[in-house]
C-alpha cells in the first residue's frame, strides 16, 4: 500500500499544477478509482493539501512539513533502508520500539522515528532531552553478517555518516568526540547509542539510535546542558527541514554501510580519524588504576581509543574518564 501511495504522490507531484484524472491514476497504478479516493484521503490526513474537481481530477496544492511513514518514504531513494518505517508522535524511546520490532522479526533496515521522546537516553543510561518537533530521534534495525565483537565498528560508522551529512548538507564543520558524540564548535549536537542482541558467534540484530539537535533555540535547551550542547539552528542561524535531513542521513548511511560490509573497516577508520576531536593532541586520562597524559593517536579496529604515552608506548583504552577540555575551552 505504501508503495502505491508513493507512486501516487510521484504522479501528482510530476504533474505540477495540472489536474490528473482519477481514471488515468487508476490505470497507471492498477487500482480502482475507489482505491484512489481512499489514498487521497490518507494523504490529506498526512498533511498533503489536495484539490479535487469534477471532470478534471486531482492536483497537489502543498506538501506537508510533518513526519509520517508516508512523508518520510516519499523521495527517499534507498534500496533497503527505510522501506519499513514505524513513526510515533510520542514515545518514551525509539530504542524500546526498535527492540520490540526486532524481536518480532522486523526486517533489516526498518527505522523507527518519533516526533518526541519522553525518556530518551544515551550511553550509560544518560538522559537525552528530545523535544517535540525540534530534533531527530531515530533508531535503525540492522541484521549484519559480522561477528559480534565487530559491532562497535557500526557506532563509529554511524558517527562518520552524521559528520558527513552535517558537513555537506548544513555546511558546518563537525568533529567526532570518541566514541559517539558529534560536536559543533566544541558543543554536542548529536549522540549515538548502539545496542545488540547476539549469541557468541552470531548477531541476531543491532539497534543504532541517533539523537540529533536540529531546530532548538538556545533558550529552549535545558539549563543544565546549555554550556555543553547546541543545535544545527543555533550554529547556523537557520531553521532546517527535519524530513530532508533524515532522508539525507538514511541515503548516506546505506551507502556507507554497504561499502563497510563489502570492504571492511579501513575506510571507516580513516574517515573517523579525519573528523576525530583532539586527534594528535594531548589529553588527560583517568582509569580505575591510573591517571596520565597521552597523545590521542586514533582508533583501533574494535573501536578502542589509541593513545601514545611520552615514551611512545601505545595503549588501547576501552573505557576511561577523559578530560577533553581544558579550563577556558
């Protein structure tokens, strides 16, 4: 049904301001005129303004700004990502919906999108402020044919996708703060949460969640994060079309993921390091056993942080408290 509806929108959109008859639409789509009328009513519910005139037919007057399964899929030129969309106006977390759908055998590439999250969360169960209509709250279900220990590479891949989209689409200069934050001018704009269900040697599914601040104004950010968070709108002085950014992310993600499955991690690693925050700089590191300064030299294939100490010894860090910012930064 969604495919038929998208074809219907294409026919109407490509006809410009001209009317197209119900009979012609019926013939082109291979459905009854009654079915065409029902589709029109569904499009109107999604926010499309459609004019109908006797003996002339139908034409689109305007397109909706709001998100829905239908509006998100129209114009989304992907092969497998986003062919199934689950849209919620409000939900505690898109991750929760994604896990439920994945356990019910949702297809690889299914996406879950919400206008608002009431209990959004990031890594280590940190909360994520997810205001209605102000950002992108999105989860992707993947069923990759890789070993479970390689799953952290998908987080790094996703970070490069967001950095690429921010750079090309919004003309900003993003950096990736290890392992999963996207920064604009040293302030967090997006975060990534990757969760997995797997057996010892096989991944059942991976859920990649993204929280992206898009159109928040500075006054709309909670007081406790104003000094460390920002949005695309704050940094560019421009209001951004959320649907178009989502589509750009999905198109870019599909290409990057397909390349990763075919060619492995080296390309992802190289790109991640090109965006790496504080790459080549000295950072202060605190672990359960020690505190030390070292130079951030890159990422390992398993997603670990690579640092070099003064004696040039290289270390891999999987978890640590890192002082990224000096006082005054």
